[in-house]
C-alpha cells in the first residue's frame, strides 16, 4: 500500500502559486522546490512513492489501532529555525503515476492520504460475461490513466477544467462474486473467502460487497467527482452501481507542520501503521511473488468497512476516560506510558496499585501487533458525514480501508480480538463491509486483471 519526503513536495495552500526553483527559504536554506528532480514551475511533478518518502507519509508516526487507524497525516513544509511556515507548493500540479512504483502496485495503496475520496461498488449486468467484463476493465484502465495524468477524456464534461491532477488516484478491485459471474470460480483465491460475522456487525447487504470495487482519491473535490462521474458513465451497460460512499480527510497544508491526521473522535489517528522501511512491510501488505494465484502477485487485498461513530455518546465522556479507552493521550497521541506519539507502548507497565497503565481493554493495546501474534495491516481510511439521523445524532464515522496480503491473518485476526472486549466497540457500529482482490497495476498497454481474464 520510504523514509521522509522533502518538505513541501506535495502539500499546498489552496490557491498558492508554485515556488520557483532555487527560491531561497528563510535563513538562506534551499527551497523545497529546489529538490533535485523536481520539475520547473508550471510542470506536473510526479509523486515518487519511494520507501524513503513513504516513511514520512503513510506510516511515519504509529496508530490508535484497527478501527480508528489511518495512514499518516498531512504533509507540509516546516519552518526554518522556528519561523513562520515556508511557502507550500501547489496542490493541483501533483501527479501520481498509475503504476505506483517499480513493484507495479496500483496507486491508492501506499499513496499519501488525499483530502477527499469516493468508494463505489458495481455489479455486472445479467447479460455481461467474461468478455464484457474485460472490455469494461480495459476502458476503465485507459480512462484512469488519462485522468490521473491530468488529461481530459473524450466527451469531457469540463467539471475538472482548469485543475491539474491534484494527486488523483483510481484503484480497482474484484469482489468474491465477480469470479462466479465471469466463469472464473476456480481462479478465485482463498483469501477472498467471506469474512466471518462479528458481534458488532449491523451490516446492510445493499451497501456491502459487489462484483467490482473502485477507490477514488484526490486533493480537489471537483477532480475527485469528475473521475467518479466519468468512470460511472463508462460502466454502462456492462455494470450498474451497487453502492457509493463519499469521504474526506484533512487538506494537505492545513497544519503549520507535517503531522498525523485526526479522526472525527478527535483522536490522532495513524500512528502505528506499518512503515515501508520495515523489513517485512511488503510481505505483510502485498501478495508474495510465489503465490498460487499468479495474476495477484504483487497485488493486495482490501477490507472496506463503513463504521459509524456514536459521537454524541463519545463526546459526553471526559477526556481522561477517552484516553483510557484508546490507550493514548488525546492531545499528542503519546501512549499513556509516556513519551511522544512515536514512543512505543509499554504494555507491561503497571500503576502503583498493580493495574496496567494502559488498560487491558484499551483499543491501542488490543489492536497492537504484540497482542495479535505480530498481525498488522495498512490502514488508509476516509472520514464521512452523511447528515443527521432521525434522533439528531450525526451519521458520521470512518470509511475504514485496510490493506494486507492475507485478510484471514490480518484483519480477521485483529477484528476477532477487538470483538471480544475492545473498550472502543460500544461507540462504534459496523454498517457495511466488503472484501476485494486488488491486482497489481498492468504492464504498459495492458489493463487491470488482464492475466486473470485472458489467462
């Protein structure tokens, strides 16, 4: 789904002009825009998703845990010598390659979080066969490549006119039912076996699962909607929309310094994500090159859950109670055992009365790899707000998306542990769910899942 990225590489103040190459920083330091390899002003810089960069974006800081966890926070330029923040580069010109890196993972897995996004699932039409599905994925792949490069598709609606790519990503996945609909049941990997039922589930089947899944993210709302609308129209008549959800995150450059984002509960969220610099990152997140399903080698599996937060109940609890429920300080994200956000939790630390400093049922403790035989996943969610319910409570929470090489050994194992006694669970309702195989990005001139559909 890398170490620190250069300051200002991606974040921006809305409406800010690009920083000229070699522009001096306060104090005479070179500008972020002068980083070697950065295109001149006005060009569309490509986001280089190296391990070095991702350490400072997706997983640099550490996380509250499975359900409320998210990939790293907002990126921006920090001030030199403690002065005012440096000028931030433009949001619109940043381009994410369709092939995310040399390992050919699809974009949108290890890509830094965007400000907004859409999740969609489609079902194939009753008369659509394997050939029709292949044609649709060929169209979608071509269109996604154009949109992510900032090129307008044929018969464009001009919704995103005047804007650059704005870090747009489009990610494609295949659901369990896709293989039955296309006569490929024997090629379906066991990792797509349905998720088990959990006691906290209140799932709406009409907003769950689906033959095909799309994740769209961008740092501009019109760019994201333009991609959504374009791809939805291209689905006809092969597939029809099953469900769609809209989400958001903090806008890049909204904070004075780079920091991990917060969720709608106000918790710093994304601290304990696996880091691309970890020696086992690839084996945890991406399908092994020796996997039986050859068409999935280098791909990943996405678990998607719509999780409503009972914010009225949560906000009535004093901050000290909230911190005990999570196991971390609300202001800094530091574990209750001390330090700062990135300080490892001391799960063996006890208070003078013999009770653990981090309560036994604290969310961060139960979701930690140390509590789950090393199981970990890459969380990359969006928050959502869909108005208010009949009782006046906000219909808001998390569009939880996590990535792993094997859902049974990652999501299912951790969620089972949370299901048995997580202090946060009374404040959450799991209302929709999906599991999708996300193949690697295609070779040049190919389309997503081509080896499966033409093999």
